[in-house]
């Protein structure tokens, strides 16, 4: 018998070494032909005409062509390459402060050179400093299209990128996916639109290219919005095929007991929303509902009633909040309402360690704890639920998509998904509701509970600080309480902002005999809890805090809110902070203390705050300033949620895409899927969480 031999080792493959420009392309996410075809110019340069040198004026951006008369290196304070260029009408100096031997070769005497740049007056006449230039043959034709300037990087020259885009555009799979009859009138074919945007003719109206109103731009934006709408519909249909526990309200059960025990009656809006949620969770398909309501509209009690229905049906409920202070506020309220009715509640946060946490995790895993409240600690890998039937995410935009998905995956039953209720005190503007939240059922609390007093908002420059401190003395003398919010905890060398610790010391000295507290995120949880307990009980009259009190803090005795350096805060954040007062019967005031000079954006923010208490109007203006990423909680992804379309400017296109999507999905499902894959490769997950 022949001796057995070991199999030969497989041949080693040498990894392909990519050139620096190709690596730079990949870093920009440009790997496929379609990626390059959709990599659109930032702006355009007109290289289709030449200007006589004698016609140039200061400030002109122009292209000239001439023969190099002289090329020399001048040894001044720094070495410079100085080139004299002449055409039939006159001479021009090209000055390069940074140059290489290759530049000297291109600009050698006798060469015909084409240069483009800004003209300015120099010591020796007209000159261009660091123009774009290249050697050309005598009589070389001019480009017949505007020259695109693309988003790029230091390792990726424009010339290389233009060539790569041009060749990719010819190869890219840009066949029409949409039946011509379904396209809005006036929009060109996709390939034609892209060809135009990459190589517009000299006659193209630059204004319509720059503001993206040209029909070629409109075609791209429509296709992108259509893909987004299709993805939302697909997510909706996929969820309809999933199974969830049917959580039906029990007559005379826990929900009714909770309603009977509450010291207040539900508003009509709360009753309507409770019914909407109850109808959803009674179905064997997972609920995917957003509960939106302005600050103080009573979302927590709605969530508590939904939790009561789930618990009555034998399923656990988890409520996740973005901060420990907000989670603790929910915990106190829910325990106060549900514990007397026999519900065991677990409390999980990042600061909870040791045996206490281990015991809580065990209660969750065994099913003893039917209600679980906490921060992102609720979704840590070692937390396993026995029977999670309802997940509630408060301030949902403050969580990333991955975190929301992780909470949905906490139901151990392989065939079931929990119902998902997302809550937001930042109302969703209409265009966002039509786009990113199109697959959500939306419930709106549009009515404040009785007894809430309107909040008056006043703007003061920081030189009125003494007068504001006097107003605090007056409020404290009336037995009322005051918040003073600062943007920083300690002094910063980079930002000249009044900090929380310094303000705490200042107010303590200015208000002798008054207990002034300090609250910030760097304090230990026990310290924070002690401070909040004193303030909630009314023993502490003034609380200096950072934005840890932005959401969830409910102290009816607080009637004055001072926000220092208000120009540094976002609009939604200012509105949330303002909502900490006005929770009792006393007239309440929010003072926005600002330091000038103000930027136009800061002026718009402060003006909006002074003009309206309407959360929907605040949200609309905030969307204009911040864009949709913040609302979606997807900003951490680093990717824009829409590359081309603008929800503020393209509402009409969004309406058309929204109307077409159901028909396309119904009549042309393969074209619909191809549309999503072309425009949202991997991005669709952000629309499904």
C-alpha cells in the first residue's frame, strides 16, 4: 500500500495592496460604481471660457491661458515660485507659496499654461496666488461642460476623482426601476439626471444647481424619498407578520384599580390615548406606537395604565429612560401607583452594583418583578426577562437605534416580539411624521391636565444678574422654589461660562438662611438622590443644576426657572427645561439669561422661546435648526439620514413619494425592492427601530 501523505497546504493568497487614492475612495464609502455615480458635486467651476489677461479686475475668479515668460524661485522670508504668464493682451504673475519640483517643470519658461484662480493686485501688477493650473497644447479645446468639484480628501485629487466618477457613471446600473407613467411629470430619467449633474453644460443655470431646485436634483430627491417610504411600508408589513402576546384589559382588573386609586381624573386626551394603546396591545401583532405630548401632558400615567394591562395578562413590562434622574422619577411614580396594588418593581441603572443589582436581575429573570424601570442598564447582556410583553422607551430620540432594537430583542420566546411604546416630549413635526415615522402609529396628548399654569418666558442680558437674584429672594420669601440651570459643572479654559459650582457659591452667599442645593451629573447617585429629595420635599428652596434636571423632574412648588447662558442650549432642551416650572397653581416664569454677542441661530432660538409655549411650534423650528438626525436618535451613526432630500424644502416631493409607495409595492413589488436596495443599502434599519 502506498504511504498516506498529508494534504498539501492551500496556496497562500497575497492581499491586494490598494493605491492611496483607492484607499481614500473606500474611506469615503465609494466602493461600487453606483456609489461613485451618486457622489455629487459640491459646486462647479466654469472652465469653458478664457478671459484675456488685460480684462481681469480685482476679485474676479477667471481662467486664463498664456505662455510662460519666466519661472523663478524667490528667496524671501519664505521661498516662493514666481511665474510670469503672458497672452496677447498682457501679463499676469502666478505665485506659489508651496511648490514642488514637478510644479517648476510644468511651469517652465516656454510652456503653454491654463490657470484659474482669484485675481488680486500685487506689487508687480495683477497676480493669482496658488491658482489651479496645468500645461496644455497650443490650441487645446476648452471643456464643453462645467467642471465639478466633489467632496474629497487630501489623498484624493479632484482630477482622479473626476475620472473615477466619469468611468463609474458609464458602468453603473442605472436602469429605470419605475414605470414611466408613475413618475411625477417633469422629472428626467435617472441616468440623464445624473449625467447632467456631473457634467452640466455651460448654459445650465448655476443657481438651480446650487440650491438643488433643478429637475435633475428633484429626480434624485424623489427617488430617495420614495425608497424611504417603501422601506417604511415594508417594515410595517414585516411587523404585521410577526406575533406578539395579546394583552387584553381585564374587567375590574389592575388598570381599573389604578384608575380608582389615582388622586386625579384623566383628561379626555389621556382617555383617548389609553384606548388607542389598549386596542393595539390586545392584538397578536406587535404594537409600534409613538406617544407624543408636550411637557407635562401626563404621558407617565398613560404608560402606567398600559403596564397594568400587560401585568394583568401575566406579562412583564420594561420602561427605559435616558438618565438616572428621569428613570428615578418614573420609578417613584410607578411604585407609588402600582406597589399598593401588589406589583413588584425592579430598579436597574448603571450605578446600581453588587448584591442589590444581582437580586434585581434575579427578580427580572424569574418573573417576580413584573415591572422593570431603569436606564440603558435594562438592556445589558446579563438582564434576561422571563416574559417581556411590553417595552416602553421614554424620550426615545435620546437613545440610539441599536439600543431600541436591543430592548425589543429581550423577549426570550423565539416566536414572539414585545409590544413597543415610544414616548417623546418633543412633538414630531409633520414632515418627520410623514417620513421617518411613517410606519408608526402616533398618539398625541394635546391637552394639559387642569391646574397647569402658563409659563411666561423673559429674556435678560447677563448684566441684569443682580435684579434676577433679587427676584429669587422675593420668590423664596413667598415660600416658592427656584431652579438655576448652568451649562457647565466646573470652570473651563475653553468656554467662558458661569459654572454650576461658582453659581452655587454665589447664590449661597446672596441668600443667607436659604438652603441652596447643587446637582450635576458627576455626583454619586446617592448624593443626587439626597439633593432631589430635599428639593422635592420643599426643604431646599433653590437648586443650582446642570441639564440633569432637563426631563422628568416634577416639583409643583417651583415657580421660577433661570437658565444661564441660554444661547448655548438647543431649542428642544430649553423647552424641556422650561417645563420643570408651571407644575403647580402659582404663576411661573422662565428667565433666559444670555451673554452677547448672539449668533443669528442663537437669536432665532431665544426669539422662538419668548414667542411660544407650543411644543409643536418649538419642534418645527428646532427641526429647521438641527435637522432630523437628532429626532431619530441616529446621529451617532455618523451618516446623514437623507443624502439629497431636505424635509423642509421638499415637502411636495415627500407627498408625491408617500402617495406612490403603496401602489408601487402592491403592483410592482420587485421594482419596489430594487428601489430600496439602490438608495438605502443598510440604512433601512434606522427606519425600523
